[in-house]
């Protein structure tokens, strides 16, 4: 018996919410990459990015004007320089938080500027898409080696992903139990096939 998509997602969120937004290993080596709020682990970079997006959106909607394009154009090269994956891991953590916050501002203010003058600034969308493609490729290469030299490498599930693995095991167990329950309910509802009393008597 299959479990509905909504049920599956509910089970996944029930067990994986503490690490859903971590985006990094939770070991001592990468401890500066996340913040912890109770049982919840959140990515520092994403929190800073969302804060910049929120502030930039609020500014653009309330006092937006031609200045949004100017600020975005001034910040973009600085943010790109600090955030490029090749050297981003070597930048001090507080400066990386500032860079992610500034990136949120650039996205919000730049989007406002482009939508305010789409016929003049639309090439910036193509430039942004190209930079994002290059950024993702380079980031994937860097992330492929972020655990190099770790003493836990090659020894099974490391401490950085122990909580992730525990959540996955809990999800699998919950899904298996839910499918077994659904199967039993389906069998109970179907029940044995009965026939009319007269036809059975005649046989």
C-alpha cells in the first residue's frame, strides 16, 4: 500500500525539522556554519541572506526609486568578490555574514530596479543567470572537498551527519509502520468475499 504524498511529507518534517535548514555538517569542524536555537540548527549564511532580503524588500516597497539600481550596482561586485566559492571558506565568519546580508540587499534592490525599468535593465537578468550557473558549478567543486583531511572520513556516518542519519532512520521506520497500518486497514475493509445465501445453499 502506498502512502500519500502529504502524509510522507508530514512524516519527513516531523522527524527532520531540526536539521532541515542546517545546510552544513554539524560537527566541530563546521560548527561556525550554523546557529542553534533549541533543537533547531539553521544555516548562518541563509539567515543573513533572508535578513538582507527582508530589509531590501521593505526599503524597495516603501522608499524605492532610481537609487535602488545604484546601490545594487555598487554592492554587487563586492558581494561577488567575497562570496566566490573558491575563497569564501577562507573569509572570516562575521564578514561572510555581512556578505550574505548584502547579497540579500542586492537581490531585493536589484529586482526592484529591473522591474521598474525592464526594457532598459533586462540584460542584467541574463548576466545574473550566467553568474548563478558559474557560482553553483564552482560551489559544487569546493563542497566536494570540504571534508578532506577529516579524521572521521571513511569510518561510516560521521558526527556531522549523525542527526541527519537518525532523522532518516526515524522517517523510514515511521513510513514502514504507516504502510503496514494502511495495508491492514485495507484488508479489513475488503474482508472475505461473501455470496448470497441462496446461491451458496444451492451449491
